C-alpha cells in the first residue's frame, strides 16, 4: 500500500482540480517547480482559455508562469475526471466553498461533487490533498468517504493542506509562503508533501505537521483573526469620528507595538472578497453546530463593524452632497474589493456604488481591471474608461479601492473636470494636505475634518 514510485522513488505527476485563483496559481507553480501537472475543471471555457495561456481572471505575475508551464509541456488542462484520475499520483482539490445562499454555512457542494467524481475512478494507491477552506471536521468525513468509494480503498489517502494566498500577491505567496501546514494521518503522506514543497522548505518556510482537524482550523482561525484586527481598527475609527481624533495616527502608534503589529491595521472601508466574509460566517455556523457558538459570538460584531463602514461611507458622501444623494453626480474610483485584483465578490466598493445608485445618484465608476466583472453584476451603473472620465462633472468623488494610480492622482487635474471639489477617501490612501491645498473638501473614515 502507498504511493506508486517513479524511477527515482519520487512522485512526478500531479493533478489540480479546480482552476480558480487558488488552483491555477498552484498548478502553474508546481509545473515551474518541475512536476508534470494536469489542471482539471468542469468549465470548458475556462479550460480552453488556460490551455491557450489566457487567464480568465486578473492576478499579477501569473500569466508568464502559466505560459512557461504550457511551453515546457509540464502543464496542461482538461475537463475529464477520468483523465485526471489516470494521470495523477497526487491530487490537489482546489474547488470553491462559497457561502450557502440564505445561510452562514459554507456550500460544500463543489467539494463533495469533486471528491465523488474523482474518488470513484481512483484504482491505484494515491494521495488526495484538500486545499479548499472548509468547516472543521470536513476532512475526516471526506477521508472516510474516499476509502469507501475508491476502487483502491484505503490505499487512497486524504490529507489537508490549507492555502494562505492573498489575491494580488498569490504568486509571491505560493513561491515564498510564510508557513506550510500539512494535516496528515500517515508518515507517507507527510513525506509526499515535504517532497512537493521541498524548495520552499529549503528556503526556510516553516513546515508544520498536524492532524486533519487542526489543519482545517489553522485557515479559518487565521482569517477570523485577520478580520477581527481589521474590524478593530475600524471600530476605533468610529470612536475617532465621535471625538475628532485621527485614526490613521492611532493606527500608526498601535502598529509600533510589537505585540500588535501594523499588518492589517489599516482603517477604511473594510474587508470583502471571496474569503474573509464567508469564512468568518461559516466559522460561526460551524461553532453553532458544535455547541460552542458563544466562543465565536464576537465574530458577529466583527462582521457588523465591517458592514457599518459601508453605511458610514454613504453617509459621508451624503453629507458632502448637502444632505441628499438624489440627483447628485457621483464619481467612483475603484470597485474591486482590493487593489491588484479584478475580484468583486462581496466588494465594499461596489456595494457602496450600488447603494448610492439606489438612493437616486447618477454613479459613474472606474477601475483599472474590474470593470468587466462589475458591469456583469451591476449593469445599472455607468462605467468609464479612466479616472478623469469617471469624475467628470461629479458633485462628490469617492476613492473606494486603493489602486496606486488613485494614490498618485493629481488633485488639480481631477479638480479641473469635477463639478465640485468634494472627495471622500474610503481607504485613507491619500495625503489630505495636497487635496485641501487644491481646494478640495476632503473627508475620510475616522479622520477629523
């Protein structure tokens, strides 16, 4: 029993099931490392694009890595589970686990479907490794199911290896991870994962070996802590607004404390995207199922603080507009949930823009890469091809995603096309002095007037 060796005793052929942000980066990196990799996805359009070296999403630095893998012949893509099962000795599952509609719980349907389709075809010893974010306890159930449905039985082993990628920095985080967590049930599975990550381990990345449940917990606990830290500084921003204190200076002072640190302590519009919001909600739902809901009750307030930032952003814009948004022209800079990404899932920026439209404003938005996705989700908004076009004739300008081009914007240049020089900085990304010197009324979350 165990993984089939190649001529030199190592595993070379790896499949990656699910080719979203996580799976595509992981597959391209594995190929660059020297493995033969087959990416599998049920979406034929996505597979077709990837096979041509075209990314169906935006991720800096990934396209050259993808094309390098294709050119070398070490990377290919398919829609066939049968081909994946026959190809790989090691299978990484990277499918999505979004929030279930109408519930805080995670929707694991893609994960269960993938494991069922793959597992029934695995007729020789292999290792299946989950990388998707799941409620604690999921891996143990999947391991039991895999041993039952696989023709190879217990020779098909399951491990859990959570990802810690940041969109916009996924290639860097894959090549130079700050830690690698391997949830395993055997020394053989540990050895295989050490082989996969040998280069990162040699470069100094900590390799932590845990049980399955702890590996699952590391990911959700990390996201819960990150969300809590972001919401904490935004809660302080609420207090700062009530006392005329400056949250940016407060954040700087807190970040200098080594027990706290400056990372994720940037006040602003709050977090969004496809991970933090749904992961903390799924964590709460799982705690309730386990009968320990009180242990995570604080996450409800973390979530509430985060959502209040969006409402406060609308309030600040309304105040600058004279008390009502109806009939006002609003220019929006940025709709992706973060810079260096085209992801609009649970984007605070796009939510604010859509809310202002519902309140009667004429809203025009610009984002360097997320306009196509935004237009699909909110066709009712107006879309511009540049920052200048977006703010032309605007009564209020909003900076909602801190792209570098917005940080570098010239207040005089933008001031020459707006109707009124009013700006709300939703990310505390701008130095207010040049804007005020140029005649702008500058407002920001958590900062004095």
